C-alpha cells in the first residue's frame, strides 16, 4: 500500500443492486497501485455487507462509515483518508472501463497537469443498451492544444457537466486550495469541480469513454 498512485473515493448509499458490478470494475483496473475508499452514507440495505465482503477479499479496499449526510459529506470523509497522489471520485451505481485509472494517470503525468478530464457514455440498465452522450464532454468546446490553464481558457465551464467522476485530480491542487464538496442533497459537486478547474494551472483531456453512467429512475439526480 506504500506505492498508492490513485485514491478512489466511492460514496455508497443503498445501491445493493449495482454495487458488485461497480466494485468489480474498480478492483479489476489495469492500474493496480490504487486504494479504494468506500464511504457508506448510512445505507439501510445490504450495501454495507457487500462492502465488507469485498474489503475481506482485497487489501486495497477500506470501508468508512458515517450517518446519512449525502454524497458530498461522504466524499469529504474519503478525501481526508486519501493517501494517493491523485484522486478519483466515482459513483457507486456506475461502472467503469478497465483502463480508466491507467490511461488518465498516464495522461495527467505526461502533460504534468493538475486535472485530466475524460468522456462518459449513458447506460440503460432496463435494456442493457449504451448511448453516446453529447454533454459529458462537449467536443465543440475542447481546446485546440493541451494542456490549458483553467482561468485562461474561456470555455472552462462549458467542457463538461461538473461531474467529479469524469476527471482525475492531483491531490495537491485540492489540498492547497482547501477544496471540499458542499453539504447539499443534490449538486454538491458543482462547486468542487468548477473551482478545481478554474484554479488548475494545467488541464488536459482524453477523448476516450472511460465511465458508463447508469440511467435509473430512482437515482438522486433523477
């Protein structure tokens, strides 16, 4: 665990139906030097039991718990325990391409960037079908050359949707600017993501789909 490159922070709340698929795609990443900080946000279903089972099987997984306070507070708790040089904030009802960590880490290091953004596609669980998204990474706003400085790039807020799970962040950027997620029931991530982007000296991007964003009628966003 002393060679952790990326800390994956995963807030969990009543997602027993989707959690195993999510965790399988994280522990199965081609980049092995990661820690997986699963923060249970007061789940009342079998999510905690699933987390404990995975914690027993994989030493990289650590389960943290809090009373129900929302995903923002859960991410903040995970952030306080993170030991990696880079941070990935994923959602526990989504699932991920196996190269997510490796490709984004290689790109952020290659460009010596503070943030590496990447693309996502929509997944419809009732049909098992995928759909390309035109908003997760808006091609018309991408810079011609990269990396770019956040505050100098006029479309820094137009590139994506403000979701934390489409970016890899350098932890020093977050720590030095004391950034935290807001304690809101919804949209707790917009301030965090946009502040990180505008404060970043160097932002780079991968035009590669690395996240499968589950569409479900019972999600908080829905």
